[in-house]
């Protein structure tokens, strides 16, 4: 069992804030080519909700969610996920916290090429100690829920981009993580499949002790959002409630 640093959450009071970003600064490169990509981001993400992050290509969306997930570390500022400050966790403890708490859907899917769809989708459960039979059963159920029941035993190279994307979505949900972070989850999907996976993500978000963050340009799915945060040039410009009809 992972012991978390910081205050113990009380049993019956689910925190209203799932993610708190305070003053996040992120830079890439060295010397004269060093660039600041996030300019001091302050952002709270609520529980029980699906929060979208939108903004022009290159404005820092993937960088921000990578810092929130502990995949990238920031030059300055602090991220708290369900009250846990990521900065105080050492490598192994951070990896375990992430494995238990966060499901991340990468923009480029990041499936393991030597594993089948069902095996890929069961990895987070196996990492968290589930039996192979339970992991496999749950992975297959979720893959069926995203319309891949005919493709369970195929390898990523045998799947289309949209099919791979749905495997990545099943993998992110399989261990019922408290925080799901999804980078352009519908980029490779047609309208029907896109609505299906967003409905699944929304259902996941509705629980009071969970949250879902979605980065997207896809205005076909804006109506699923509870809140839309706009980014531009490494800064948060504001947030609003849907419906949100402007094209991005
Ligand atoms: N590893 C890296 N090294 C150097 N620069 C990087 C790196 N990753 C991202 N950047 C730069 O940081 C900026 C923000 O990139 P990021 O991937 O966060 O944008 P984005 O908003 O997700 O864009 P898109 O909508 O195209 O996915 C870009 O200018 C990009 O070139
Ligand atoms: Mg991106």
C-alpha cells in the first residue's frame, strides 16, 4: 500500500479540487535556444467533472498535462493531485502514485507493439497487482465497450489509428484511476466512435472522487465538457462553461 505524504484526506469528504497547479513554469532547451513554454500556470481542476483544455497548436497543452501527470518536471511551481504534492515524491514513489492514480491517454497512443490489444489494455491493472484473469476480463470488457470486441487479440501494427486510439482509452480507464488525462482522444476517430469514447470518459468523470482532463481541438465533442479552459502562448486565458461554439 502506498503511503502518501501530506495531510490525510478525511474518509467522507471528497476533495473538491482534483488538481491544483500553482505557478507552473516549464522551459525546454539550453543556453540561447532555451524557451519558456509555460509562464506560471495557476489552475484548479474540479472533481466530479470533465474539464477541457483548448488552445492553438504549440500553446503548451501537452506540456501542461505532462507536468500535471508527473511525466515532466517543472522549473518552478507546484502540482497537487488529490492533495498529494508531486514534487515531494521520489522517482519510485512518484511512479507508483501515477500508476495507481492517473490514467494517461497519449496524443501518439504509446501502445506496446509486442502486446495484443487486450494485453495492452490490461497493463495498468497488472502493474497494480491484479491477477491476470481479472485484468484480462476487465480489459476485454472495456475494449468491447469501445467497439473493439473483434480486435482483442490483434497487435497495434494490425490496427487502424482509430482502433489504436480506442485501445489507449481502454488502457487509461481499466484500473479506474481517480484522474484520467487525455490528449486529443478523438483525433483519429469518426463522429460516432468519438461520441462513444467521450460518453465513456464523461461517465468516468461523474464520480465525486474522480476527474477527467481532456485536451482537444474537436468542436464535435465540446458539449460533453463541464468546463472549458482556454490556453494561449503558455498562459491560461480564462475558463467558461459550455456550450462553446467558436471554432478552434
Ligand atoms: N521536448 C521538447 N523540447 C523542446 N521544445 C518542446 C518540447 N516539447 C514541446 N516543445 C515546445 O513547446 C511548445 C508547446 O508544445 P506542446 O506540445 O505543449 O503544444 P500543444 O499545445 O500540445 O500543441 P498541439 O495542439 O500541436 O499538440 C511548442 O513550441 C513545442 O515546440
Ligand atoms: Mg499537444
